[in-house]
C-alpha cells in the first residue's frame, strides 16, 4: 500500500514538473523564461544569393514579472561562414490560452518580421520541443527541440541587430539604371531613360513578402505626355526560384496579379543588381542596375502607373 502511495506521489510530481500545451499561459511563460539552444534548423537565411544554414540558434526569453505572458528577448543565429559568423535579433515573445481553447508559444523577430510559433509542444525544466511553423505556414511545420542552457549570451558589444553591419536586412536599398520597358499611351510607345527602384529592405539578403509604403519605383522620361517621370509605391515584392526570380507588385490598383516588373537570373554583388527583364514570351533583355543613395521620396509625387498606362 505504501509503495503504491509513494509511486502515485512520484508520478504526480513528474506531471507537475512537465508542462505542456494544457497548462495555463502564465505557467508556460514562467517555465519558458531563460536561455534555450537548438542545433535544429529553424530556417535558413540568404546572403548574396548564398543560403546560410544556422548550425546553432540561441533564444533568450526575458520575463519582467512572474505574471507576464508577453515580453522581449534575444535570438542569436550562428553560421559556419567567415563573412557572417553570427546574426543578432530582438524578439518579442508570447504565450497564450484563448477563449477558443487554442494555446501556443510564439516569438517574433523584430528586425525581419519573421514569426516562429508552436501550438503543439512539450515543455519541462530541461527541454522545449514540438511542431513549429514559420510565418504561419502551418502546412510545412517542422519538429524542433530546444534544450535549456545556463549561460546567457553576451550582447553588450553588439551594435547592429539583424545581420550586423554586413547584412542590413531592414535598411532601404536603392538601385538605378536602364531597363528595357515600353509604355504605350494613346497608340504611341514610350521608353524610360532611367529607372530607380528602392526596396524596403535589401533583396540580396531577404526573400518573401516585405512591408508596404517603404518601397518605390520611378521611371524617368524625356518626351512623355505625363512629364518627366512616373512613380508608384511597391506594395510588396517577392524573390523565389532559388532567389533568381524577382517580381515587383505596385500598390496602386493592386488586385493580386498586377506585378509590373518580372526579373529573371538575378545576381547581386556589393554594388550591383544584374539580371534579365521579361519583355514577352521567350524574349528577355539584360540589365545592370547600380546601387545608389536613397532618394528623397517625400518630394516625389506618386502618379500611379495605371492613371496613364492603359
């Protein structure tokens, strides 16, 4: 009888120590506080067309008080790469148990807007494991396991977050040059002498969908009826097919299909963006854009291309 009681107590203590997605979010947040490390691949990064796969990721969760279910911390990615050995990020973390009974853990990378979350996890004093999704892509969840470590990372000398000065992921970048584009208006064709493109973050270091109202296109003309230029915001841009295919989607009149620039065979160097622009089926034109300083877009009127180009 006594053996049975002792055995029951041991099982009960084990259940108390091992928290899962059935526990209160305050308890999960308390247990989550601290430093966690994994050698599993959370997600790769892209640098000048080269894929960088983290060999280790360290997450530090800072809880301001025991009742906090949201807070901030640090994420550090380590790479086997001499140019980019380490990348630093601020993160915002959250644990939740909502009225719809959903529970979860999420941390958001502040500089790159990436979201990493799990709604199916196991958490105890030594390990955090489960199925995790990146940027709400629930169809491609991956299993990732973290182990608790006792040493907090030293970030006292870090000056640049995201990817340090070598990898300014959240800084605007501008390229300009000649691209073969033909605009037709009232039966006549016009071609810009120069094109200026400002990305909200450097496309050499990022893929996917970026924020709106920070990226712009301007086409400069000599003899067009609309004046010296056409300009518009880029709602978002996307870079896929192994980072060699780039599309720009204009903000004005966006309907999900009106990408206006289609670039192929993209190559990035320290100061150039090279590739081919799609003209029509099986016809492409080479182009080279030089990296320049960001213009003062506040002084440029956004005409909206579709106002003129029918």
